[in-house]
C-alpha cells in the first residue's frame, strides 16, 4: 500500500502525456520481469497456448484503459477526488462477480454498495463547486475504476493457471500494445526529452507497478479478489496525505465529506457483505 500510494504523486509531478506515463511505467516493469517469465516458460509451457495468450492480452487492454483514464483524470481534478473515485472498483468487482460468476451479496453488502456510490456522488459534487471542468476528471476516474474491476477479476481467474512472471509478461505486454495504439490515435508523444521524466517513470515502475500491481497479482492466486480490492482502499489515505505534504494540495470539501462515506460503503461490501456463491 505504501508503494501504490506514491503513484498519484509521481503522476502529478510528471509533465508527460498520460499515455506516455502509462507506457513507460509498464515497459520498464515488463523488461525487469522478462527474464523470470522466460525461465518459467522454459520450465513448463503446457499451460500457455494461443488461446490463453490471447485472453491475457485482452486483460492487458483493460489495464491500459484503466491507466489511461485514471492518469488523464489528474489533468482535470484533484489527487484526492481522482484516487477516491478510482478506488470504488470493489463495487464494480462485486457487480461483475454477480453477473459473471453468480456470486451474490447479502443485504448489508447491497446497502454498502449504495452507500459507496452515494459517497462518490458527494465527492463529485464537492469537486464541481470548485471548478466545472472537474466533471471530466471524475468521470475518467470512475471509468478507470470499472476497468480496474475487470482487471482484478481476470487476475483471479487466470493467476491460478499461469505463474506470476508469465501472467505479467502477457498482461503488461498487451497493455503496452494498446497504449501504443492509443498514442497513435491521440497523436500523443511517447518519446520524452526531459531525462527527469524517465526517473519518474522508473519510480512508477519499481514502486506502484512492481511492488504494487505485481504483488497484487501474486496475491490473487491465494486470496479472493474482494480482499485484494478492499486492501487497495488504503491508497486514498496515503495519496491524499502525500499530496498535502509534497504538493501542498488541500482536498476539496466534497472529498473530505465524501471520503468516509465511500470507505465505509466499500468496507461493508467487501468485509461485511458475506459474498456467497449460489
């Protein structure tokens, strides 16, 4: 959680295009994982086939969309609002698990989900009182949360079949390919001239990517996606505190009022909702 909480700060400090930030963050992490993935593929290639590879590449596209929408949101809204909204992904995990895996929530879980959505509306409304353009950032952050939910659920399904390095190799590789396509479509510059930017990219790769996302993908083999999702709720606390200390960014009133509501609602969904399979 310490590693993940630094992501928003590094992104805010970078002046590069959101697609470039996401691409280089993934590329550096991918290169560090590559030797371990090659080793695992040589040891046992029975699980990996074209169908599995294709599925993992699609998961990578979800990750690319998550990064792009979330990082882009920082250009329109505050660190606090963006991180709080993007970490509503446990709600989307619960909804998608219901439709895809027939996993149901008890009444307290449904109430918690509604509470979390209400808290998100409070965050959004408070942000709008500061600047109308924040609506775009908030919607991008919610879209990033939806893609994060799909990414986490996919990790739950596929991580039990392939090793962590192999999973990361294909998922991160698919995300990089999607980001390159986004860059071409958006005419976004991928090559950055400022060397300081590459230091930021390296910090994002080593911290939030390897110690954050990759460790999260490791955990998905052993614990439920709900537990993984709820553990990420420590990110708003760390990111907001770091934003105040480093960026001198004071959270909007809506973020301060809505934050406890969001966290309480998601807590009820993930910890008190008693997910059960019918």
